C-alpha cells in the first residue's frame, strides 16, 4: 500500500514537471524556435544603419534648421 502511494506521488510529480516544462516552452519559445542566425541579424542591422545614415545626411543637407 505504501509503495503504491509513493509510486503515485512520483508519477504526479513527473506529470507536473512535464507540464511546467511544456508551459515554459510555450511562453519562452524553445531554443531552436526558428530564430534567425546571428549573421542574418547583423546584416539586417547594417542595412538599417545605412538607411538611417542616408536619412540623416539628407536632413543635414536640407538647409532647414
């Protein structure tokens, strides 16, 4: 009888741990959830920086205060 209670408690704890793990993955995303590689992000940031530099240059050459 005691062994059955221990087995039930261990099983319940395992189910709770599995459930918490699934919730964490849904909230935070799994490690390989399709995030782009770092080189892609760096390339995109370089493009944005270039565009902003162009806008700043246009604004500076506009002559308006």
